[in-house]
């Protein structure tokens, strides 16, 4: 038999979505990225789709899609986020699966348990939902049914495998230590095995109590460990030699978290690409494959019994997700995890009560509540529209009111399942973001239960949370965490209206009297209809629900301006006084723009906090006043970001347009002049002046020398330089993507940026050049300048 190699990456992130907005909010610790999903996408997921293969002089000779050559699974919740935030990488994952399917007869992609629940700890209902929804998500994403499924934490028992087999899945992948005994399928003695003695070069069959079967692969434990934790990715050649030495006839499989490549180990994707390239060329007789292709060619001849339950990251079965077993991460050696058992108990109790409510209330909405719940996965995956789902599962002539209840019941189940994602128990403290998120999803599920008529669920779980001991004295127990960290995140009609008003205001999109505008997030949208600058109505509608909650609002806008202006808000010759709200919030307009008036401190100090003004709403639930300062920090941050983004855009457009008319004057000089006249004033426009220079400002001789001297002397701080180059990149990308790019202008820009020592990062432009093979045509010179071998 030939030597086969399969390198598997498990790609997953703990759920970070806010369960009302259904969006990932800013996470300051991920800076300079806006949040950890973005950060890890930039460091790992995207580079793996576009790994640079360099020649001996360090120039790009290939941009490699590693997903085409490895086995991989990506969590549905992660892919849902990524489809919005980085569709290019998702597209390349799907293309990679298609290419591997064409090459090997079986695709590289595997499905994954929907919310990353520890299935041996899940109820039978939840097991079936987590698997069925995952199959639907995979089918929608990859355009084919999955053959294999990755189990969260490789947590397994017979009941779990029964559900996989019943859903048509043919295999999963486990750690070698999870095998207990093996025997020939043809008959023979059972032999006890451990990680050291198990022959991992072949798949094994598991015979299930129902009579169904499923195949299991075991990965190479020590080698996978070395990739993940022992710097094996520091050098591609060393990595290759270890693989080649370990390979023998049959299959050599590795499995690690996919984030190992690039996030945990910087440039790990390049070492991986090196290894894949060697294998692709048949070095040392190794052939690349995936699990499904290997299984098809090599059906099991042995069967295995497993340690049940067991998982890859706990030495005590699946205790890590329900008790203080000693397995932990988080960096606090003395801390205990006695909170795990009550947290498990509280969330399980919540889900049981939510299930009870679903089936009781759902009985009058759905033809078959169980079938409807399973079928909801098709709506989440986009395989069925809400209309199709309703006509298949709703009772005939269901009143609109009950239809609204039905959708809420389904959303309740969605968040109930999300609350049980394994991440809440993985680390060392209950006040960490993962358990707090799990509890927040439970809060959202309970809110939907309460809105559809259930009562008393919170009262049942709070006493249990009270017994969950925190390691931190400021919290003490889980009930305090619920009160201090979880409950304040709950949205209301007033808080949603306030965020909508401020978001529209920050983006200069506030509707004028009689007009409407919508602020929307993936989970909810708010349509604001103004009757005046300070009053109107807000209609709140939830994604995948029907109907809208309408409230009347009144508020005091943060300052002058902020209306939708129908474009041209930032025309250079008409200084937009106060446009953007935050730009001149509080300005009394006592000085004409541009006049060097000094005024009084009182004029300058009249800052207004846009988050301080109360928003009052009146609706069916009565009148409520809400001060946006009371929002959780991430939501305040999202609003602050909206204000700052718009303000910087307005200022940039105004200043760069003005610079186009004055840049030529910058170097008018006399005699032996060595410093720019008005240098301090020009310095305030450094970015715009540099922008103009990069894109072709035409000055020569001594004028050019003086300009360059000045741009060097006053070269901006790191943030200004990075910010400038982000704008330069965006224009370069647009230019290179246009039907007839100005290649000369692009090349001149790179040379000038290099002269000024500006931070170069041509990642996105390189990707475009590679995709369109522009380095082989007229874009050759530019491509060479930004790193291609041509
Ligand atoms: Zn353990």
C-alpha cells in the first residue's frame, strides 16, 4: 500500500455574537483588529487560503489555497460570521472543497457539530438538532452532503455516534487515546490498545447498539502535539522530515486546531504550504489524501471499541465540561473550577424548561413541533425560505399572532442551544467572557420563552447559579455574575431605539421630518420615522421573525447637523459645519469656519456627550427612559466607532480635496531656504500632502528635495502612517481591479512610498494580482515591485 498523508485543521471560535443584535461587537483586546474573529481571520483563516510560496530570493511564485490540500472542518457559527466579514475566504474554502472533490472523488471539507456542544452531555433532542442543523449548514455551504463530521473536542460516546450514523455520516476523527480495544472484523480476539499500541494507519468500524455502523480515524497524537505546541512549524523542511519519517504504508493523519497555522504560530501557514507542496510533488513517496477518499479506497477491516465518554482535551472522560477535574486553561494555577458543575446544571435545567415550553406552546402552532424544530435548520442555513417553512410546518390558517409566537419559539431554541457551546466550561473562571456569553444566550432564550408565555425559568436557575463559586472575590458566585455581567446586556425597546437613533445620527443618516431610515444589525433592524428633529416612531423587527414592535420616541439630538444629506455631504468648497455630529458637537457657530478666531474657553469646552441624552420611548409596555451611557461597554464602543469612522471620513474627504488645490504651492521657495514656510501648518496636513505626492504630485529639482525633506521630517506617527496606507491600499486595489489600470501610476506610488519609508502591506493587492494573473501581463512591473517573481 502507498504512504498517504492527511493533515486536518479544526477551525472554530467561541460564539461572540450578541444574541439581540446577532453581531460580534468590538473587543478591545483584539486591537488593532476590531474583534477576535477579525483578528484570527487575518492571522490564520485568510492566510491559509492565500499562503505565499516564495522563491529562493523571497519573491512570491505562487499564492496557494491550503484548504485545497488539507482536510478541514469549520464551525457553522464561525462560517456564518465569516460569510459576512470575509466572504473571499469562505469562497476559497468552498472552491477548495470542489477542487479536492474533482481530484480525489471526495471533498476535503467535513461538517462540525452546530454549536460545538459536548454531545455526550447533551440531551437526545439537542444531539439530534446539533447534528441535523450542521448537516443542513454544510449542505447549503458546500453544495453537497457531508461524509464526515468533526465532534466538538472529539467528545464521543455510542449515543452520539448513533445520531451521526442516523444522519448519514460515515466517519469521524478521534484522538488515539480514545480507542479501548480492537479486533478483526472477520472475527478474532479483542486486543486492548492505548495511544502507543494502536495502529492508526487504517480506519476502524464502530458497531453501534442499533445495528448501524460508523467508521473512525485516529490521528497521530505525538506528531499533532508537536505541530501544535513544539515549534515544528518554525521550519518547513524540518516539518517535512518529521512527517516523512513517521509515514509508512497506510494513512498518516494529523489533527490540530486550524488556528495553529498563523494565529498560534506566526507564518505557520507558510510552513504548511511548503509541506503540502512537497507532498503534492510526491517527495519520499507520500501522497496527499483526505479521510473520505481514503475510507472509500480502504474500508475498515478492523473494529474498535471506544473509551466512553472521552474527548481530546480532557484525561477524565468529559469531566472538563461538568466538574473540577483539573484540566483547564487560562493561566491561574491555583484556581478551582467548582463552578463547572452548577453552571452545567443551571444551563441544562434552563434548556429542559425551554424544551417543555416549546412543545407545550408549539403544539398549537406547528403540525409537528419536533419536525418543525429539526426543519428550522434549513431556514438558518438558507435552504428554505420562511414562507416555505411556514407552509410546511405551521398549522393551517394559523393566526398572525400565533405565527409570531412560532418564530419566537424557534429563535428561543436557537439561543438555548447556543448557550450550551462547550467553550463556557473550557477555561478556568466563570466570570470569563465564554461563560458570561453562554449565560447571556440563556438569558435571551428565557426572554423569548417569557414573551411567548412561559414563566419562572429564571427563578429556577438563579438558586443553582448561586452555588457556582467564582475565583474572584468581587463576584463571589454565579448569581452575582448574572446580575452584574449578564443582565445589563439585555436589550429593551428603549435601548434598541437609542442605538438606532445614535447610529443613524453618527452616519449622517438621520431622516428629516416625515422621512424614514433604517439602522440594522444581522439580528434586528429598527426603522426610524421622524415627525420632527426630536420625535418620531421606531419599528423594531427581528430577523427570522414576523411583525414589528412599534414605539414612539423623543430625544435631544447630540448637536447640529447629522441629517441625511443625499450625498455630497463633504464637498470641499462647502465646509459642512457640524456635519457628523461629533465633528463639531457643541459648536455654537460663533466663528465662521476657517477664521483664526480664538474665542473663550467656554466656547471650546462646551463638549456634549452624545451618549448622555436620554431617549424616551412609549409603547404597549408603557413609557421608558434610557440613557445610552448605560449600555454595556462593547455597545458604547460600537457607537463611538460609528461616530469616529464617519468623522474621520468627513475630515479626510474635505482635507484631501482641498489639498488637491494647494499641494502645488507647498514648495514655493526662495534663495537658501531649507525649511518650509508655515511648516507647522503644513504638518497638520501631512497625510493629505503625502497622499497627493504618492499619487503623482509633479515637482522637480530643488522643490522636490525640499518637499521630500519635509515629508521625512514630519512623517506622521505610526497610526497616521498606517491609516494613510490603508487608504492608499484601497485606491490601489480599486485601480488594479479596474478595466484599464494606470500601472505606471501604481508603480510610481510604490516607489514613492518606499522612498518615504511608509509601512507597506500589499496583501490584498497581491491577492487580486494573483487571481487575475496580472503579474503576467501589463501589471508586470507593478507586481514585481510589490513582491512577485516575474
Ligand atoms: Zn479532565
